[in-house]
C-alpha cells in the first residue's frame, strides 16, 4: 500500500475544507498521513480517509511564527524519515507557498510532490499547478484542494458528491435536550470576524420568543462571552464541548449562527444550515460554508474587504455591526423552513467582484 502525505498546516476550518481531497487520495487504496498545525489536529483526526495525524507548528504558516531552528524542525524530519512516503500533496491557500515544506520533503527523499505555486518551484515540485492558469483562484477552497489532488491523479469515487464530512458524529442530547434548537457560536480566533456580543444576546431573545432553544457554544476561554450571549434565555455550553462533541451539537441543530470561522465549516461537514456572519476580510467566494444551505450576512464590499485583517481596520466594524439581530433572525427562519434567499447569491457575486477588481488593480 502506497504511503501518501497530505499537508494542510493551518486552522481547523481549512483542514475540514481539505476533506474531499483526502477522500480522493484514500479511494486509491493508499495509507494517508495528514500533516497539520496544532489548531487543525482535531479536525484532521475527524476526516474520513485519514489513517494518522502528525502535528507541526509551521514557521512559515502559523502566526505568531516559531523560530525555524534545527531543533524545531527535527521532529518533522524524523517523522518523514521514518515513514518514507511515496508521495506528498501540499494543500495551500492563495496567500501561502508550498515551497518551504516541499524543500523539507525533497530532502527527506519524498519522490513525488504536488502543489500549487505562483513562484518558480525548480525541482521542488513534480506536479505544479499555476494559480490563475491551471485553475481559477475564485472558487471554494474545497475545490481548490480537490483540484490539487486531481492533478496528482486522485479522483473522488463514484457516489461521493464532494461535500465536507466528518466521521463518528456523537449523540449529544445529554447536553442539549430534545427541544428543537439553534446554535449560536459567537466567538472567533480573529476579532475582525466577530459580530457584537450584545447583537448575539438580542438574537437569543428573539429565538427564545419564537419557541427555539438557543444553544450558545464556545471554547474554555470564551465562557464569559457565552454567558453574556446566553443570558437567562439560552443554554450556555461555553467550555462544555471539544471538537468532537461540538460536531454532535451542531449536527442536532436546526440552524447554526456563526462567523467565518471553524465551526461554520464543521456545521457544513455535519450538514446543518448556516447563517453566516461573514466578514469580507477574506473572500466569501472561497471560504463561505461549502455545499450546505447558507445565508450570507455582512457587507462583502466593505472597505476592509480582502484586507486579511485580524483587527478591523474600519472604525465601528460596520461590515458586521450594521447587520441587525432581526436580519439574522429572519435568515434563521428561512433556513429553518428550507426557503432559499437570493441574498446569498448576490453577496457571493459581490465577493467575486471584489476579488476580480483587486486582481485588476494589482
């Protein structure tokens, strides 16, 4: 059985978006090892087709970046030497280079490496895709990753629709009860992608008045935020879930309300509709929830568009603060009833226009 390394070195959401590419590789009777960053470890372990996970804190991807010392790189070198991979696929976004990892893989003796690179790769890549020439950048990240896998010769098997997926979704009714509920996930690792806490709290009250149980989720460091949002009407699960159990909570929800952050992609992976409070600091055409019913909320042509800012550069954070709780509530109602809105299509077109205009300027 061929040993294949699939690498995606950043966050949990990005790892989830690589899932269709992983399944394409695994369908070829291979043993798949997944190389990810610390934030992506739990997501990588959840992907169908992954046989093992190795975590590496990459000096050229992670922010803040660790020092690129021999001591830091040695565990990765040891792992590569021990596994003796037959092939590697390096999955990256448009702003990342596969070449630093390709160099380490080449030095470890990996004979075939595939990746997408704007820069001349020399002998570091055996299969090179040129963004903008071999494939369009303005496409969902899941399709970008799948395109890299296809260039290496891997295809999804018949009957696989290419949607996101995770395995072993747990039953979490002991946490949520049996009343129909809507999940509100107010936090994000990047502050520029957050909707105000009091907006979330007002949404909780609207949902409660309409007969839904508002379930508020967040990590251990977000307990104060989730308590503020939940108030007396919501069920506060702040700090009560890990990645695995969060997947179960999201799977049982009628709708999930969250920003453009990892839980949006986890909701898509378990098939739950998403009311996405999407900050345009990154393009929605690439990072909106994939292959799931979605309502895209937020001004995709705001001044912060494509800035990749972690802190909002515009006073008042208008791209999201101007979205009212009533607008999000209406989106939840539409998603909960299965009625599609034209808003998301229009917003995605706007996102695409912003990306295209930026390309022309550059």
